[in-house]
C-alpha cells in the first residue's frame, strides 16, 4: 500500500505530546458520535479538559467546535453554541490551519450558520486532503441535503459510507434524501444496510442509546421480524425492549410534544414505542390500529413544516408514517 504525501505528513506530526490530553480527545470523539444531549456535553468536557492540559492541541479545539455546532443543530437554537463553535474553530485555525480536521470544524460553523453551500465547499476541501477525515462526509451529506442538492448526495452516498467506517451517522442524511426523492426501493435497501451497521456497532458499544433508537426505527419502518414470523409478540417485545432501554438512558426523550422548543428530537422514542405497538397488535379495532398512527402522521407533518432542522423532522415523521402504511 502506498501512502499519499498528505497521509505521510499526518503520520509524521504528533497531534499532542500530552498522552492524557490525547486520551481525553479520543474519548470525546467517541461520545460526540452518539449525538445525544448528554453525550455531546460529555464530549465537550473531554475536549475542554484536553486543551487545558495542552493549549496547543489544535485537533481538540476543532472537535470542540464540531460538538458545539452539533449541539446547536440538534438540541437548541441558542446562538451561544454557534459563538462557542466559531471561537473554538478560530483557535484551531490559528494553531494548524492546514489540518483537514480543522477545515471540517470551519465547515460545521458554516453549516450551523445555515451557509450550506459554503459548508459543502469547505467539507470537500477537507476530504480532498484526508478522505476518511472524522465526520467530514457526514457533514457534507447533511449540508447537501439542507441545500436541496439531492442528486449530488445520492451520487456520493457509496463513497461516503465507505469512507466513514464505523460512523453510522452518515446514513441519516442519505436516508432522508432518498425519502425526499421518493426512491422507496433504494430507501428500503439503505435502511437494511444501516440495520447491519448498527447491529455491528452495538456489539462493541452496547451503551449507545442513539444507535438503538435508530435501529428500532428501522425495524418499525421495514416491519422486519428479527425472529420467527409466526410469533409476532416476540417482535413487539424486542422492539419495546429497545425503546425501554433507550428511555432508561435518556428519560427526557420520551416526549410527544414536538412543538415544544428544544424537544424536536425527543419525540422519536414516543413515535417508535407507539408505532411498534400498533404495527403488531393486529387484533385491536380498526380505529385503534389506524387512528393513532394517522394522528401521529398529521402531528409530525405539522411539526416537520415548522421544524428548523428538516433532516431531523423527516427522520421522525418516517416512523409513524411507516406504522400507518403497515396497518393499511
């Protein structure tokens, strides 16, 4: 195998001389991939402790910027998170402007500021220098989706999945794009691939609540039985266990009020839990089987129109929509 000049350069440069700071940085990246409120807060603590130990640690500043931008996009539209992201990214640029990870942090700041085309341009620059740069393809796909550049996203989907390795987050904007384009067959196939990726991931990181929620939503959407199809109660039990486990990790997520500020991603568990029940309870009345999923579809549709983050809204509405389709 032949390494590129950029890869050789990256291997030659130590990100930090402080081993404790580097350990905190690696742990912070692991938490940040999960995207939950608590995990992002933990990640930020790790990155901040890392730069306290080594104020010249550019990668830790860049990852801190990424986490702040993710928090802003996912958990609260408070401008302070964008300001924190911009400040951390600026410090990373001042230290090592040439690192692709630093360019990704700049792209995250642009994305949080809703400068999606500029975010795409910056993410592509980072990928040119380092194909498997942390979260680069995930951000590129998110930015392309937010910019309405669906075909471009579809065109790079396979490359993005291959380059992202164990980061299952890259599937989210790809699935959203396929759904928005009405490519139902491709959407089903991609969900099945994500289920495999999530299953493999959870073998190594069983405490990842976000991964379990995404896996549960895929089961619900596909109506896939993880056991003997003649015993659907096992399917119900399996899926409810997924929701119960995730709820025990993040109780605040069980919320069915999508209009409440700051809770737009917390609706997922309730939708999953209710959809599971109505998808598998075929013995209940027609009103029960069809009524509540349809109500959920209408509520999530209204929520989707008002949401500031269309990618998240599309993910949430797909769950009760799947239930309604399955129930006929």
